[in-house]
C-alpha cells in the first residue's frame, strides 16, 4: 500500500521500520518539528525524523494541519492509508477523510480503557493486570473510533513503564502490519459505551513520593513513572529518583528506612527500592547506590 506515516517519539520508530520491512511504500513521514534539547538547547529532530531520514524517506513536520495549504499537500500524496502512532497533533476531519482507506491509529491500551495521552503510565499506576494494543480507525473524537484488531498482554508485578513501552511498541508494529494485510476483510467493532477511562498527560507534580500512602500505591507510582519523569523523594536536601521497586516486608513510620536493601515503610506495608538515581548521576541498583549514599535504618525520607 501507499502509506503516510505519522508519529514522533521512540515508541513510533519500530512501527515505521515494520512498515518499510513489509514492503509498503511510504509516501511521506509526518512528525513533530525539531525541539530545543540538551545543554546547548539546539534543535534536535524527533526519533521518528532521525530514523526516517536514515531510511531515505521524505519527512514533513508542520506545526499544524489546520491550514488549507497543509491539507492540500497531504491530499496530494494520494495515499491509500495513513498510519498514526503517538503523532502529537490533532488531525482535522479533512485530513481524516483524505486517505482512500482512512487513518488507522495504534493505541497502547485496551480501548475504551485509557483513551488519551498516557495509557501505559496510567495502566501501571492504576494496578491493571493487563493492557495491550488496539488498531483503531480514527474519527474526530479522542480515541473513540472502532477497533479493527486488538491484543492483550499481562503487566508484570515489577514492570515499569519503560519496559512495557518497549513491549507494546513491538506489538503495535506487528499488529499494524497484520491489519494492513487483512484490511479489506476486517470488521471495525464500535467501542462499548461502558468502561471508558481517560489517561491524562503525566504532570511532574505527580512524581513526589508520599510515603503515607499504602505500599502498593507507592510501588505502582514508582514503576508507572519510570523512567520519566521518575518518582522521587528528598534526602538531606537532595532529590533522589526511584526507577524500580517491589513490595517489601516490614513496618514503621511512613518514610522510615527499615533495612539496608533499602526497604522503606509506607502508610501501610513497605516498598523495596531496587534502582535509584541522584540528580546529575547515572542510575544505580540499590546496593551500589547505598555504597555512595548511605541510607541508615531509621533515616526518614521526605
């Protein structure tokens, strides 16, 4: 098929690669414009732009698709279908209507649960036992379109957003190739009106660890916000990120370090901190971190 690909972050890259490997003609790659990044704040292309250029594909990164000129340029590509995954711009109805077979979205949840911007984070933070990927025919509503294919995966007891992100990205790549191969024979299934939840964008204010909460909630917060933005606590005025955890044993005052694992008491129960990172330094496993930053039992974390 002649495909317009629309995506921006690292999550989208395996999908683009899979479409190319499957032999589809990529008419153009759309992504977000380069953004200032790094210490020098120089414009840096998105992961999708960098990969597309390496593959020799034409790249476009308009700031908006609302103008008539951009919509005409999109239509002039004469595509059979558009594949959209974490693109970052709203597609106007005129764009949705342009490809002959419509616009297909790869969404990292089991719709209608976790429509919106941060479905992977929210699934882990909510304690969901499973999530998955849906291939959805796009319409004007936020992730409301009918589903063509879906596949569920279990969420591991110690799984972080980073690990689940990679698994779902690979799954989305496989499913979209299967969907395009079977597209004329697939029957779109409308989403049910019940079970709808929204995955709001992650706010950095959510990252502070409140040790008075129950241990399962703290554990899910740590894993759900890893690697970005990273749940954190304060110790001696320094901000420490926690990037991996599991439920631990023991009890004490909320925020009290119980042992040298380190295990930290919560409002009820305790959490063992498996991977930590001090600002400006590399992440370290718990025992390695403690060699340079002692957390003696009895210490109270803020």
